[in-house]
């Protein structure tokens, strides 16, 4: 049995407490500085405020000021912060971690740099660890897995990626169950890029749902246009993975699975449908007040890097009509209008 | 304007009469020997019995004995027979076609041979045309497009494939509209294989819908397992395309889009859900009496070829756990049970 410390009481980090604890491990869920109320709720009710299922018996809860104690005897740490907590995790948490303690991140995303590169979060953290002269293995989880379905024990298949195979094996042993299925990969850039890239594209597929509602009054029978945008998304994701130097079918297929689940699973879909129905991004955000739109940030970052590198002649913007249209909607307030002729090359 | 003869009054062939006629072409829909009642209905009502939308004004209808007249002045023929009509089209129709008249097929499928090859329908027809010393260009349509959505004017994106680029261009000009978007490809084996291979895999994804209903009582929130099987389907389709000597991302992405739409669109899904809920294939077929289960036939053929070639040591059956499980259900009456551990390689 292992001792597992989950840092960040968001939905995904918290959901991992289920397989972790059901396997008999000691599990300590530690909130960030923003999670005080969530942790109080969990302590009081034995349930996360966003979940229907109670936590398994015995999960321990702590606020961030209890982190040092929580880390005592830890075998590995799960980083469950959102994209917005990546710098906080780097600056506030990494210095506290004992050297060598492995980290498993569920935070999906990419960060663009001023010169147009797209960095995975483990890459960003590795730089800091190097500066701290620490060697903690940085592993990550990619693949289609929504938190509420995990807590419901639906079958989910994810990939743990990292350079330290032994650490990955231990994590899989600690977390794998008969419903949480885990593959391993040493390609962190590939897996993490694939599952981050899907964000904008899920919005793209959702646009067609809203457009169909607008023009046909119902969405029930209209999957042709969803499937068409899904096809284009696959093509653009493949190009982006090539640019990341990480285009393997394994990576791409994990990204495609993640795209599939994201089209259905929640917040990104909500925004996409509203945009397709005719709202501007400003109006959609207002309507969804309080909803965290992490995925939109990632889409904007990827588009910014693509535009910058296209400007330098390093890639052809005609390879990314869907991404650039989504970015136009998000950053230039343009209306949703799928660029079909650019997909078929007769534009 | 062109004169287009559609042979076969099934749903997909008939749906193509919409863009064809809306573009101002002369369109003649000719039923097969099994389509007598459908053609009578179309003539009387100006509507296909399975469609909600009326045909555009001016579509002409004929029974198969009127085929010779219908072919008079034709610019190209659309073959709209089902998988079960492939031999009929070869034996009864190809000899009647004027030499050089191009054919555009919407029939999706593959035929296995005794030595374990998987032939596309254009390959089967080409053999006969060669014997007849005819040179008719054989083109085909692949990609996600359900007929009822096409008749509703939902945006659809398909690929016309064929070796005769000029013929493809003319077909695209005749059929392309502001809602029917067409790419061109010269890779008939690749496109046709990709869109046929999806059949069994759509059933696989649908299994999880039924399994979730069985174990959770509702399907609404359960996409993780769908996405997981979708991921595995992408991997196996890629391997099969490699075996076909036709694995390009373009082909694969068209197959993936087609898989996406098939998961939602109709008959294959119905069977998969019933199987997932616990019915045997015999019980499911009985419950769906009268429903044409074309896709199951194709899945069985592909599995038969894979088993045969695995037996000869030409491929590794461990690359196809999903396909072989689906085949076990279809041909050996086995219960639905997703082989998760074979996906993650820890089985």
C-alpha cells in the first residue's frame, strides 16, 4: 500500500481519490489556497460538493497549510490543479516537495512561449526543478476520463506518461482498478500535447450542434456536420503533433479519444453550442458566468503559437482553418461559420 | 448540366438525388429488382418512403426494366445498391453500361477472399469490367454522411475517390452544393477500406452504451467508456489500413469521421446497444427483425480475413482485441465484455 497526496481539490484530482483509496492506499486530499470551502465541505460531508458519490471511507482531507504534514511518508503526489494553477504549483509547491518524490499531474494544457513554442506543464515544472537541483520524476495522465464518470465507476482508459518507468509502474499499481484502465508511455510531450490540443477542437464540434439548432430547431438527427468537423479536427491535431515532434498514432489516438469525450462532457460543449446558436463569445461567457473556461485559454494559446510561426513561414496557416476560425471567434468576436471550403481545398 | 442515373433506390442513393437535382441536373432514380414498391411510392408521392422531405421537383423515377432508356444520354451513373447488391450490380448492370460511362458508388463495404485479402467493391467490379473489355471509370464516395441528414441539408463532408481525376471533377461539379462538401482522392482502396472498416467498430462503441445502461440504468453521463473503445477502434483501423497498404492520415481521418457518425446514426448502434444490454446476437436480430444489418456482415468478413492471416503468421491477433471480440459476439454467440486488459497490454 502506498501513501498518495493529491494537491488540488478540483474535480479530476478529487476523483482520483476513488480508485486510489479503494485500492487500500492512504489518500490525502489537500486543497489549494483557493479550495478552502471545498475541503471544509468534504470534511463535513465525506463528499465533494460537485460529486454525487461519497468519497470512499478513509480519505483524509487537509488545507494547504497542512501540506507539509500530508507529505510525510508520501510515495507520490498527484497534481490536480487547473491550468490556472500551473504557476502556483511551480512556485509554491515544487520547492516544498522532498527531492525524488514523483509527481503525477492530471492538469491538461499547453503554455505558449514568446517564440511560438508550446510547452507542456511537466516541461515548465522541470525547468524549476532543475533550478532547485531536484530530480523528482514528473509524470502525467492523458486520455478520455471525465471525473464524474470515474467516480461512478464507468470504465475509463487513460495513459500515464513519464520518463521514469519504475515510477509509472508504481503509480499504475496504486491506481489501476477493474474500471480504471491504465496504459504507460514515455512520451510526455506527445501525450500531453495530444490531450491539450483537443480543447479547441471540441469547441469546434460543439459549434455545429449550436448551428444545427439555429437552422433546424433540433439537434437530434444531425451528426453529419459534427462528424465532418471531427474529421478536420483529427487532421489539424495530427499536424500540430508533428510540429510538436510527437506525432505517433498512439499519441494521436489518445487525443482523439479525449476529443470524443470532451465533445460530450460539459463546459466546452456548452460554450460551443451557445456560439453556434449565434451568441458572441462575450455573450456566451456572460451567460455561463462563473464557469471555468480553461479549454478556451488553451485553444487561444495554440492559435497564437500557430499564427506566430506562420508569420515566420515555418508552417502553412491553410493547414489550420478550423483552429484559426475558433480563435477568430474567441479573440476577435467573430460569428461562428464553419469554413467548409477550406476543409475541401476548393476555397 | 448533366444527366445522372442513380441505380438502387435505397436511402443513400436516393438522398443523392437531392443535391444532384437541386443543381439543375437531369436525375433518374432507377430501382433494383427489389425496389419495385419503393419506386411506385416515389412516383405516387414524390417522396421516398423512408424520408420526411419530398424529392426536389423533376426527379424522374423508373423500375429496373426501364434502365436502358434511363441510361440514354447519361453522363455518369451512381451505384446505390446495398452490400448485398454488389454481385447483382456486377452481373446484371455492368454489362449494360456503355463503355466509358463513369460510375460513382455509394455502397460501402469490403469482401474477403479465400486467401484472406479484403477487396473493395470497385476492385470486384473492375475485374468484371476488364473481362468485358470495358474501361468505365469506377469512383466511390466515402466519409460521414447519413442519408436523412443529407436530405435535411445538414452540412456533410465526403470524399470522392477514383483514378480518373477528370471524372471526379465532373462528379464534384454536378453534386457539390453549399451543404454537400466534397474532397477528391485517388486512393480508392484507402478511402473505401477506411469507411468499411468502421462498421464493426461502431458496434463496439455502441456496446458500451448498452453495458452502461445495464450496469448504471442510464447512459446520459457515460462517455468515458465510449471514448476508450473509440480510441482502440482508431488504433485497430490504422493497423488494418496498414495491412491494406493504404494507411495515410487522410484515409484514417475519413474513416474516423465515418465511425463517429455511425456510432450515432441508426441501425448499427441499435444492435450494439442491445448486445451491450445483454442480448445475444440471435436475440438482438430477432428483436430488430426486418432491419438490414449490412454492417455486421462487413465486420465478420474483416474478422475472418484477420483470423486467417493471423493463422498464417502474417499479423498479430493481439493487435485486434476489439475486432475479434466483436466477431466472437457475432459469430460465436458470446456475451459482450470489453477486453480492457488487452487494450492496455497488461492482460
